């Protein structure tokens, strides 16, 4: 058979194989907050914000795409995220270490050679504290000392509330999102607001644009940890190669890509 005919006949087969390869990775159902947390997540409610979902939403889509996987965005109240992972209703969400949020046989992390969650394939997180500028609190002090005897607000469902309370921090977890916490701070119902960020200054531009000089961020973080794109055990077992590829991309390219996305969102 002439080579040209052979090549023509092989094109349908190549197309079929490409389709099978693409179908080999199940869509990744990524669960995240239904509240706005700019610049990471934009919009509120159950649907993905269009045309821009936020920096971390886009980062997750990029990570999945690196392994040939599509992403389905699923928004819900933060307290439901972990339960939804365990119930198999979502496949992935951003989680602190099992030491912070508790281990689950239905949730898996990228592991290092010692069988521990691998920080090189996760993302550093800094729990920073915003306070009222008018209070004149020492900006460069230890937040745990500066805020001693004062109440720090967290968004409802924040996973590290137990760790902060164990460290003697008084916590109020009654607000749904950063905007509500800043309003409580303005009304003196809390004395500070703590939020976990990939870089300590990620919210500075947003806060300055919305509130001017009304609030000040303390220089040092209250709490430092790592977050991972955790996967359900079912998804990992069905897509192990893609899962490992997603985690590897997340650790290798995630920080630089997040920096570019934050610039896109004006940070």
C-alpha cells in the first residue's frame, strides 16, 4: 500500500487514540467557597464568576489542564467542602495539612518520601491580620502578643480555627466573607481580621482600594502553614498518573503562575 494511503488511513485512528487519551482523565470537580475572596475567588453564589473566576480558580484549572484534565467548578459554603470530598461529591479542594484539619481515609495529598504531605507540591499560606489603623497597634509586633485579649475575626468555616484557639487566640467565626469581617472590624465588633494568603501582601491593593487607610495589615503573620490541592481517594485511584502530574505542576509552576494571575487581577 502506498505510504500516502497508509497515512490517510491512519488519521482516523490517530484521532480516535487522541480522543481516548483525552477521555482517560475524568473531569476534575473542584470545590471552593461560594463567597467572594478577591483576588483569589470572585463572585458569590453557586456558579463560577464569568468572565473571570479569580486567581486560585484559574490556577486550579491550569494545573488540571497540564495533565489533560478538564475542570468543573463547584461552589459551596466552606464548611461543606470537606464533607463533600468525603462523600465523593467533589474531587478536589484546597486544604491545610491533616495535622490542622484532621486526616481522612477518603482524602489524599501529594506525599514525600517519608509519607508526609510534600510541601514542595503545595503552597505556603500566611494568616495575616488586618486591624483598625486608628487603634495604633504596633505594626511590626508579634500578632499573637499584639492581639492578646482582643478578638480576631475569621470567615465562617476557616479550617485553622482550632489551631488558633489552641494558641490562645480569641476567635470570632461568625462572618461569611472578608467584606463582612471588615464591616465587623469597622463597627468594633471584632478587633482584627485574619485571612490566609499565598503572599502576605496579596490583599493589600484590594483593601486600600475599598477602605483607604482605615485598616492596617500587621507585618508578621499570625500563623504560617501549607495548603495542598487535596484529591478524593476515588479520583486519585481512578486517575493516578494525572493526579501526580497535577501535583507536580502545582509545585513546580504554581507559584510563578499565581504571581502572573495576581497581576492580571490587579494585585
